[in-house]
C-alpha cells in the first residue's frame, strides 16, 4: 500500500494521489510492482527500498551518491490470545534531493502518528527535521512499551507469588525476550544515530538543535530503561527458580518423613503376618493392642520429626 503526503506553500500537509517533488511516500508491506513504480518516479535505488522488507535487517546507514538509506529498528506490539507480545521490525528511510520514502513491513504507530497529524512542525520538505522527528517518535514508543512491559512483569510477579505455575514463568520469559530485542535494537539505533549526525544535511536547520538534543536524551534513556528492566526480570526469574527449588525440597522432605512414619505399622503388621508363633497370638485383644502400639510408635516418630523441624 502506498500513502503520499505533501506540505503545500501554506505549510499545510495533505494527502496526494500522485508522486510529486517534495512529498513523503510511505510504503506499507509493498509488492514488487509498487517498489518498481516508486523507484521509477523518484529515481531511488530498488535495493534501498527493499532493505526494510527483510525482518532480520539490522539498523544501519548507507550513502550512495545523492541517495541515503537509514534503516532503523522500531518497536511494535501484537496481541496474541489476549497477551501483548513486543518485538521490533525494520523501518527504512530512503531519500534524495527531491523525495523521502519510508518502508515498513506492517502498519505501525510511528508512521500513523504523522498521517494523523499528531506531530507539530512536520513538513515533508524538511527532510532532516522529519528524520529527527521519526527518531524521537520511535524513542517515545520504546519508552511507552518499556513501561508497559514493566507493569506486565509486576502483574506476573504477583501471580507467581500466589501460585508458582508454568504459565507465569513462560510469560516472564516472553517479557525478558522482548527486553532483549528492545535493548539490542536501541543500541543499534544509537550507532546509526551517531552516523546520521555526521551528515551535512542534518546541520541544515539550526533551530533543530533542541530536537536533536531531545532525540539523544530519549534514546539514551530508553537504552538505560531496557537494561534496568531486563536486569530486574532476570533477577526475579533467578529468585523464583530458587524458591521453586526450595519448595520442591520441602515437599520431598515431607513425603519422605510421611513414608518413614507409615513404615512403622507396616513393619509391625508384617511381623504378625508371618506363619510362625508370635507373642499374644492367643490373646483375644491382640489385634487392638497391636494397632494401639503402632499408633503410639508413629506418634513418637512424629514428635521427633517435629522437634527436628522436619515439617
């Protein structure tokens, strides 16, 4: 799917039906025909336009002549069976002197915010500012998703305290995996951002210095938060693994103690089940006394175990 926006001379950004100089073209999961059409109208390299369609591509910057490819990892959230799953996908930004094109594998909140006019001072002809605004929006969504992951991990932790089930442990592992994705992607974006800052085009508008500073601060904050939350979840997982191991030891200790106690009446009954002369065999109340003796011996065993704090 192709969406086109262009800022008119009155600084109003509107949707267009055709590709024009100074416009922004967004390709959402494009096919080969759409890639070829955009490449023909803009003169941009097809390989640059296809770069973001590989989900395994990492963040990077490439410059070839007057064409620039900026590949960034953006956060996404999918809901699978009422559970939020966080991951990252590439977002390609390809530009030359006349056009700027973004490419993504699926719809995402970052580009949607620009189409919904949520970004102030967004103009399609100010390409360097647009890139900075994209970077800032990406970092804000990273921070927002990180807060959601932290909240989800606290809910899972409370559930684990009530009942140590495999489901909660798997949920915690999924959150930890999401944080690994986020941390890796943010560090790669940081490296790409540092390379972007060296481009001459990024120094075109002096008024964007505050925006650049915000981007740097937000990205560093997101990296720190991802690392902190990952360490917290990792520590929590280790703590609950120890708790589960301790609980298993306690259960095994109790079962072993019960088995030992139950063995006492079995031994007594085993002696009296032998086909040989035994004491009290002719006594009319021998059965009752044997049962009482067995219970007394079991009670003594319980008292001993309690004194030794086996239970």
